C-alpha cells in the first residue's frame, strides 16, 4: 500500500480556508495549544466536527478528525466516547448546528454528563450559507432570511446548559487566545460534559458582534470575587450577556461530584473496543427463554 | 382445505389480562410433552383494554406459520366472543367464564352455535382461593387440559417452576386453581376430544420470538454498543440486549431520538465497537441522513428496520413488508449498501451475524428488514441448530503505525482494487487520520477535485461488486423442477412453504424460491434459477409489489401472478393455496 504523495491539489483543503480574520483562527490556535499543553498523544484524541465553517476544524489538525452531519456532532461524539473511553473526544461546532439543528442532543448530553468537551463557535450567524439568522443572533438581526430583522429572542447557551445540569459551563472569546487556551484545557480535563461557549466574530457577515464589540464588553470573571461552585449564581452570571453590555468569560460553573456517564458505565463494562468478540457463547440465552 | 394433524387455540380478551403469559405457558407445556407449537399475536396500539388475541398453533409435525382458524377459543371477556363467534370451526370448543359471558351458550353444537360450549366460573374459583381474580387464567388453562384430554402433571410442574421464585403460597394457590378448573369441567361436561396428537414426536426446540432471535444473534456476533429510541415493533430487540448488557459487556443506550440513536451507533462503530441500532419505518425515516454518513465515511453500520403498516403512524401493531424500496434508496446520493430479510428464527439469528460481518468486511451500512409478524411470533428454533456456525470476521484492520511500515502516512481511503481500504481505528498507536461526510481524498481530506471524486465514488461503488462472492443465490424449497414457483422474500417464507404442501394435496407440484439476501443481488447465480421457472406467483405483504419490481429491474423477470396483502396481517398458507387454486388452475 503506497498511496500517492502528491494528492493535494488546489481542490484539497488540508489547511484552513476560513476568511482572513475569522474568529475560527483564534479558536483553532487555542484548541491546538490546549491539546499540546496537555501533552495528549495525537492518536488518542478525536475531534468531531459539526457542519459549517467551525466544523471543518476537525479536518485541519494532526489529531484524528471526524466530519459529521449538521447538528449531529454531539451524538456521534457520545458514541465514540462510549465505545472507547480511552479517547479524548471533543466536539467543534457552531451555534446553528449545536443550538438549532441539534439542540436536543446538546441538552441531553448535558443531563447525560457524557465525558466530552463541546467547543461552541458562537458567531451568531450562519456563515457558510452566507449569513442567515442563527439561534443566537441578536433581536433585530437583519439577514437574507430575516430582512425585517429577527423576531426571536436569542438562546443563551450557558444558561441552557446550566438548566440541563451540565457539570462544566464556561465561556471564552476568540480574540483572547491565551485565556481561551486555559478554558479549553480545563474543559478537556473535566470529567463529564463540558461546554465552552466562545464569542466568535464573523468578519464577513456579522457587522455588529465584532472583535471591537466583544473586546469592549468581555471581562475575565477570575478578576472578580465570583466562584463557579453554585448553579443558581452561575445561572444569574450567565444571564449578564442578555443585556448585551457585559460578557463574562471563564469558568461559570463546575461540579466535580456528579458521576459522568463513563463513571456509571465503566463500573459495569470494560471499554467496548478492548473486549474480544471471537468466541462468545449464547446457549444460556436460549436455555433461559 | 385439509390441514395437518393440528389445531389452533386462541385466547382472547383485553390487554392487561395476561393473555401473552397464557400463550407462553401453553407453549411451554407443548414443548415439554413433545408437541410443536407456533405462537402469534394480534393486538391494537394501547396498553390496557382493547381486543387482544394470542394464537397457539399446535401439531405433532413441524409448523412455522400462522393459520386462519380457531379450534379452541378461550375468551376472557364477552366482547371477544362476539368478535370470534364466526371463526370457531365446526365442532370446535368455546371455553368461557359463565359469570362473564351472559349469552346463552349450549353445551352441544347446534344450528346457531356450531361449536361446543364449556362454561366454568374461573373468576369465582379464583376468588374462592384468595379473594382476587388473579388465578382465573390458571383455571382456564386447566379446563383446556380437560377439553384436550391432556393430563395435568406437566402443567403442574411448569406452574411450580414458574412461581417457586415468588412464594410457595402462590404455587399452592395456582395448583388449587388448576385442579378446580379441571374438576369443574370434568363434573359438568362430557369429554369431547376432537384432536389426538402424537405426543413426544417433536424434536427438541426452543421457542423464541423474532426479537430474541435477532438479539441473541447480535450478541453472538459481538455487538458491544446499541442505541435506540422506543418504537413498536423494534423495541423488544433493544430490551433483550439491555437485559443481557451486564453479562455480555454491552452498552445499551436509550437515545433522545432516532437521529441520536443512529449517530451514536455510527460513532461507536467508527471507534471500533460492533454497533447496532433499530427502529420501525418512522424512526428509520429520521435515521436516513446518518445512513449516508456511514456510507461516505465507510463506517460499518447495522440497522434493523422492523416494519409495520405504513405510511406515517399507519398500523403501529400490525405487520407489513412495505419499506423495502424505501430502505434500498434511503439517503441522498449513491453509496453501496446491503439489505437482508430473514425468514424465520434461525435466519434471524444467523443473518444478523452475517450483517455484522458484511458491514465490517465491506465497511458499509447493512439494513436488516424484519416486521411485526417476525418480531412478535414465538417460533420453533431447533435445539440442534449449530449456534456457532458463523465466525466473526472483522475484515482488514490496521492496529498501529508499525504495520504500515516506515513513516508512510496512513490513507484511510486508499484506492484499492476491491474498493475496501484497510481500516484503522482511532486510538491505534501512532496513527491519526481524518474521516468525514465531505467528499475526500485517500487521506480523508476534503477534496472536490473532479478526478478524485470519480475515483472515490468508483472505489466505494466497487464494493457492491466485490462482495458478490459473499452473496448467496435464493434458496429453493420443494421440488427443483416444480410446475409452479411461489416467490417469497423475508417473513412470507413459511406460509409459502406450507402452501406447497397444501397444493400437493391437489396434485399440484409447487416449490418456493425464497430470497433473504435482497440487495445486492447475485445476478449471475440467480438469473438461471429464475429462467427455469415454469409458472410463478409472487407473495408480498405490501400493496405495490415492491420486490416484483426489483425482479423486473434486475432480471427482466415478471411473475405470472402476484398475491399482495396489506391488511395488517401476515399470510396464511391456506389463503395462499386457495388463491393459487382459484386463479391459476
């Protein structure tokens, strides 16, 4: 088996082709830095990408990548993790896929406390399909599908996750990569479902929620007396964004006490992919029925 | 039409009255005394009330299909008697509770009532034992014993075995109810045995339903992960896997919807576990996009679609074979797939194992079609079946960079002659790779190059051809040189086979050509068999002759007649034979 070495033509996307200045670059760099700092062997990491600009990130690192379906990255990641708990499984997706098409999976993964990290590239717009309104677009956001402006109030991802009892809820800013790197590291290290909601400017379609907009409004909660150990306070904190003036970044909430899905499962069965399946006997099943 | 030395017991009443347990109990008794049995059910989509029937066909020769007759009816409510009054055969027997059926029932058959009546106060007997009606069914089965001329010894033994775990009191109460139900009938009714079967004739067998057969086969094949969302009639497969999950190291995860179920399954399979999801047509409809994901990422995937009457909610608890065309074409774009349709308990057990092997060997989705009839019928599974006949074959797996040699970059989608690229699992030492739903090059990188596109499509589609050695031709049952051939696929197998026995009584030499490998066809092995057919009729549980259409498309073969049934019920052998006699001769 000797594959040709020179397959990459201009048709092949082996490096990012996001727009210059895209917030995805900041997230890409932060994620790679986080993984490197954690010294995880590349073959033991799987990035599951959603569909959209953000999801393509899964193709563009030296870690394993699985490009999935729009909205379905979370259940696929859950399947990977359940089959091989030795893998570090990370979802990369946008607000459209994770909160629109696949919102149900997002909520159920929270309550399931499955041990995956979800990197939410929240740019409040459908970029790849040319700028339509997303579930987190601000009220009044005008786009080709909402020429009169969006009527629906935006979803609040952190608040949603807290409502569904996620055990790690955090926020970051694509324009602050050193901070974001540390948040992503903490999310990966957390045992259980971890959300990193990232304020990500879309330089092509979203002229409101820009780098400048966020730079003026984000603040690191570790510079305040806030402690991420109370779910009710975390909900209140997460609601600060709803005024559009203050965007707390950092770990809003972490609960290390609740067992993860893997904790519950691995008490019963060893990692699935490590079990031999060659000589299974089933006669007793026939006998008992 | 003459039937075998056999009869059918029907137990009818409301859901929640314990009808299914009564059926199982009678089947256990049959097995112990050496008679063959086949049990099927008919019920509406509700939890309590409604009209439910379990049918137990009993014979001293092997039987594998339902028949449309009632020799003995045990009715647990008045309504059931009205529904089935006309179905009880002449000189059949009605067993009823005198206090519940107020209608005047005669002991002997007469003009308006062609069957015997045996009324026993089952509920009163039960109340006399422990002030509740919980033992009424026990008395009813005992009365059936008197009517059939069966001794109570086996029944007593089974009751003891069944209830010992609960308490001795419950065993004793059951035995009392049994004795009184028998004695009351004996004291008040003449013996009216209409059937004498040769007990002890049956070869040892297990009675399992189709859902069990599939679940056991999947466990044998090494299924380690399953995810599903509840939907009749697929759910029992998941329930069986879940109940044995601890023992066999399986994760059985109920998902938030069918989309999640199939996506989890794809994820688990990509990671390397043998994984299964299942649903009925409605849930399968939701799974369709992810089916294509398995197709383009070349992830092995096994999906069971337990069909029911459609479209939409349709007939939730009735049977149909109407999703064949749908599963064949489900999901956008073109990719190779396999469709299997087992015909009985042994085929269910074995073909689900083949499904896992084919999925692994050729890295594609395999869809196994069953239906409500197969899923819920308790079938004979001969004890001498070799349970280990099918070995696990996972295809070409690369476990580490070392196996690749040197610093060669691993190509997940390497162009190969047979279209199958050596597969690595995430976590393999030193190997990382990309997979995805986008069209890609050999390395799994997104690639829209037109030449690569054609090569990659051709590579995937080649697998349909390279798997042909693994695809057998249809099986012929009966004479190879018959005058008339009944073409059947999936669950209609045994109704067709029994029909040829009935036709033999009319000096008609018929055989059955049964397909359980539905797609892809092994055309070169199958065409000669079709060419040999003299006269033919195709039998399908759908309205449009979906399989007949495939025969026309792939073989330019048109059956002379087609027998289509879509009233929610399975085929009966005598119904098939009658139509052949009436329409073809």
